[in-house]
């Protein structure tokens, strides 16, 4: 998900996706601890995506 796509999301959709991606991240990390996942770079990209979403949430809260 690119930054332009994130900007177009509504506030509620943004928060829902953030919650969803955070739960996926936890699952991915637990899976990787039990047995190495095929592509460990997915953890890094998921973490960056969550950071982008959090940044947009913070921007919108500061604006309001």
C-alpha cells in the first residue's frame, strides 16, 4: 500500500486497517519464531506499512 492510497482512506477505514495489519504482524512474528517463514522480509515491509498508517493517523489528529 503506497502513501497516496493511505491518504485517500477515510479515518475509520484507516484505523480498521491499522488494527488488521497489527494483528497480521503479531501472527507473522509468532509464526517466524516457531519455524522460519519463507520470506522474512515480509516482517520488515509490514512494520513499515504500520508505521506509514500510524503517521497518517497522527497527521490527521494534529490537523483536527
